């Protein structure tokens, strides 16, 4: 040990050997020793004319012997006799002489109150030893028993081990928590402790009995964070070092912090900070500076934002300690550390990620797997990581708990329902594999098996049958596959001719001309179909195709197509089903009491494939508002909202991607009971590369991952055009893009179209207007962060009544573009329902010319639209009123 300046408190009559040995134990290279020796009453002989005491011969002799005994204990030694141990005098010595340890062998009952007062005033440690035989020295260093049964006690002991113990020393650190090898590794790396340390849990023994039993075996010194009653009774047989208290400026009522273990994706480490105590969902620790400690030093500082901190991946080691810095002593970071967490990085050993909420029997099955390293994943934020770690320790598993939300960068993700937990676990695994982790399997809860590629997804009762993966499957995938490959299970398809449009009239022309020109087969899938001025011409074209021998297959969602569910019949679909050559199927009809999954897990895809040669996809259903141009209708103030056209988008595809799109239809068709059919590959038709991303509800989240890939790889700008409430995870990704300097532009509308500030009338107009507030509330955070958010405005058209003025229509398009290099269009909204519940289709176009032309069209629309001004007091008022909508339940999102 390395204490340097010592105050020795002694009785002159006592033999000094034990006290001197204690000084040598803690300060073998002492620079200065001050000995305060209390003299017996008989020691004084007073001269009446002087104000100082004179000592008798016996006392002078005893003082001389004491000076000789201690003269080699330090480089400089002062011996000060005193008639009484006065706290003020001892405090002055400690302060003036910069004492860093106090040693005494005076009986505890006589000195403990004094030493407690001195320790409180000066924050110096106090070493007490028996006035008996000298302590034996050991060439191998001092053998320490350290007791840290509370968080503050452990902090004091760890600070002592870092600052004063030496490499030859050996220590046992007692704690109430059963230790693991990971705990010890974290302790050493975070705290910068150099001596050999063993962790041990306190069992049923009382502390005095434990100290007595340990000390009798091999302990040289007991290290305690406070004065124990056993010391007062004199029953601890070994020297005891009582450490100074750890002082914290945090108020006593401050809730403790809860942190998952961290995942290094090679770019950034996301830290999720919550309060450990709360009701229901954890409460994020917002807007507080946090210090990160490694090897006893602060290596990074960052301020939390909505409970999240981002750290650079470099230089953080394999574990880190963290603490809230406000009011803490920056010179003693190990003492301030509130939590130690591991940092996971890719390695050769395969990982098995499991839902940390699994029951004890399932955890026992996981423990039986020898070929993979199990890692717990907190999928729901309703449980603290500390409680989950305790659960894993009881199950004799490694107490590693990572957080799905942190890996995915979801933010607080208040809109994500529990029904998608298995998918989020699979997403976590896929994301980690894309970052180079050798994830071999996940163990999930719930009724739905998530889709996976490259790793297995099993329930707990299927673990025993799970075989170790071949070693080739464990290679780092990031060098071969892009993030889209790993997270959307799609591949780049080259050789296509693709055109993207945001023009209802053009889209209608494409649809009718493609059906009218069909020669072999027409496959049409929609979510809704109405018997109106758009539906009837399409019905006629399909009927005509069937009549001339074309095979026509029509697939409609049963619930939203109002056909076959809950007794509903759609007249246009009834007529189509009776046409020669036309086969009609409806997906997932509801014929009995409807569950939440029945209502939410629908097929939202919109697709037309003609002759295996051309495909049309996008967001449009078969009805007036989707396929009618803004200049094609006569609008008046009395027009119903259903007659007001919407902004929508789609794509026309020729080339090899058509076969991939048709396979999406085939899967949906056979799921609805249709007979399978052959699909022929198409010849190259152009030079554009694209990906076909298919999402199947409650099995994956591939379209979310596709949108996130565009946002998170953007370096210059992102456009997002969407009229539904942003999934909070996508909102969070856009906010991160803004923070790294990416320009974010969004375009949205009104679910109930308005002329001026007045909504058009019609059925459900009030409910749709309320839903518009939810859409706009999800834009408020982006506006506040400096994003360019526009409400679509279509200027008055020649065909409209001049009294209508400008119109603010609904935006039904689902499009995104990034950096003028890649864009996406399809049926997938950027909301929770499309992201998880419904089945969707998205085309990702990897062509700079197309992306730039799409962005130019966005710019035209934006130029006429109304930007939301964050300095506008009216916007601030509205944003404040709808702030609560952030907590809108995900299962209720339309």
C-alpha cells in the first residue's frame, strides 16, 4: 500500500510494536510520521514560573524509547506528547501536515468516538490495531478482506483499492450479491484496480463471525467503509482500516439509475438511462450529464437526451462505469460510479439471444446449451435491467442484459405493443449480425414465430433440438452483405426499367392500359375497392380481359374490402367474382368474434402484375380519391371529403424485379386459398437496380428496416412523404439525422381534407380530423429540432369553385428519398400499423437519376405548401396541446 503521511495516536505506556507494524503495513514508504503520545497523569512535574509542563525522568525515558522505536518508520518523524487527545488539535495536525491515514492501537472504547469525529471532519481513513504482537510481514503483499455490502460501501472500498493498494496485494471483496466472472472483469477494468481481487458473497454468517473466520485463516487487514459495532466490542482479531465516507451531492431521494449492458456496432454505442424504480414503463433520465469511467478515469462525458446517450465506439474497453456528474467529486470517479456495465463486441463464439422475461424452466434449458454464449435481451422496458440480472444470476446464467430498444435505436418507443416482442427480438439479432456479431439463434416468447435468415428462432421447448451452426455460418457478414441484405432479407435486382410517379391521372392511365393490353394473365391485389367512378372502369377492363381468355386473379383484403367479413358484401367484388375468367379471393375473412389480431393483422399490399412483364405498385386502392387528378374534379365548399383527390405515389416496373413482385402476390394468393401458379423470370429491360421488400405482419419488420436504412445512411438530405402518424422509432431516426447535420424535409396532409382552414364535410369527418392531430403531433418534434416540415397545399385549380380557395388534402403517398441516390415507394406507411401489424410491399430504387427526379417532384409540391414555423406561437400552442399524443397506444393506431 502507498499511504505516505501518517498520524499515529498512541498511549505512552503501551508497547509500540503493533502500532509501528501497522504503520509499516499501510505506509511502507512513509514520508512523514507524526506521533501524538498521550502521557499518564504522573508524567508531569510543573514549574510554577513557566507555562509549559516538565516531565519526570521516567516519562522522558519513555519518550526517548518511543522516538527510537519510530525513527526508521518514516523519512521524517515528529513525536508530540499530550495530556489528552483533543479533536481540535488532531484535526489541525491532519490538515497542516497533509496526513492521509491515521493509525492507533488505543483500545476502541476509549478512542472510537474521537476517531469517528476526526474521520468526519477530515475524511481520512483510520487504522486500528490491537496493542499486541507485531503484525507479520509478507513478501507477497498485504492480504486484505474488504467489506462492501452497500453501494456506498463498495464505492469506498473500490476507491481504496484503486488509490492505495499495490499489485502484490491480494484482496477478497465481500458483497451481498453472488458474483460472476463478468463482475470481477468489469470491476477491474472500470476501477483501474491493480491488485489481485476475489469477489465473494456474504452467506448466512454474521459479519463478526465471518471476519473472525476469514481473519483466522489468512487476512492481514480488514477494510471497512464504516465503524462496525464489533470494533467497539474488541472482537475483531485483525487490524481494521476504516475508510472515509463517500460523499455525494445527490439528494437522498434521488432515484438510482438503471442501465443495460452496451452493444458496440462499430460506429456508436447507445446507452439507455432509466430510473430503476418506477411504475410500469421505466422513466428515462433526461438532460443530465453522465460521466463514463474506465481504469479509474473519466474517459467520456455526454448529456442524455430523452434517456439516451451516444458514445464513440473507440477507446471504451470491454466494460465501463457511469455516473451522473452533477455535484460529484471529479477527482474520485470510481467512488461516484453508479453502475458498471459490459460492452459487447463481435467475437468468434456464437451468441444465443433470449428474451430475458422467459420463465425459470426456459432459462434452465438455455443453460444447457454449451455451444453458444447466452445473452439476455430486455424486450419490454417495464422491467429494470437490475431485476433481470438478478433473475439470470438465480438461474446461474451470465447476468448480461442488453436492451432491444437501444440496439435498434428506437428511443422511448411508446407506441410499440407487446404483440411484436418476438419480431423486435429478431430485429435485434439481425441488426447485430449486420454489425458483425455471430448470432446463431434467438429464443422468443409469444405465439408468432418471427422470420429470420441466417439464424434460428425457437421457443424454449425447442432448444434441446437446436444444433450448433456450421462454423461457416459464423463468419462476419458485414464484409459480404449490406445492412439491407441482413435486415430486410432482400437482394439487389439489376436490369430494370422503373418509373416513379406522384400523379393520380398518370397512375390511372397505367393501370387501365396495362389491363387492356394483357394477353396471358392479370394479377391484381388491393386493400379496398369501391363501386365508383374509378372502380367501375377497372372492373370493366378486368372483365374484358377475362372474356378474351386472360387469366385474371383478384385478391382483396376481406375486412377493409368489405367483402366476406362480418357478413359484408361488396357489390363490385360480387360482380367481379361472377365474371368469366376472373377468380376472386379475399384474405383473412372474419366470420366470428374478432380478436385484436384479426382486426389489425391485415394485408395492405397494392400490386398489379400483367403477363409477368410489367408491374404496378404503390399506395392506391380502387376508388375515386386515389386515381383522380386534382384538376379533374369540380370542388365546391359543399363537396364531401371523399371526392377530394389525395396525393399518392406508385411505380411502374419492367425487368427481373417483376418476378420478385409477382412472387409476393403468389404468396398472398396461396395464403388466401388460391391455387399456385408458375412464375417466369423477365428479361432485362433497363439499367436500374432495385430491391423488393416484402413485410408480413407480426412476423418481421422489413419495411421499417428499409426506411431506417435510408435515413441512417443519409449524409446530405432525406425526404419523407407520409400522411400517417410516424412510428416513433422512425421519428427518432430522423431526429438523429438532424443532429448529425442531415437536412430533413417532410410532407404530410390532413386525413379530412380542408379548404382553407375548414374541413370538407362527410362521414367520419370529425374522427378523421382528430386523427390528423395525431399525425401532426408526430411531426412536432422534428419541427422543434429544425426539420423542414410542410403541410401539403394544392393551389386553386381552374375546375374548382373559386370560393374553395387553396386545398389541403390528405397525403396517402408512402415515399422516401435520400441523398439523391436511392428512393422507396410502396404500400408501407411510416406508422406502427404498417411497420408491424399489416403485410406490406416496398420497392427500393437504387438509381440516382430516378431519385433526383423524385426529389425534384417533392420540391415542386413543397414549393406550394405551408412550412410549419417553430417560432409561430400558434404552432407552439397546438403542439403543447397534442404533446400527450406521444403516449397514444400503438394497438389503437389506425
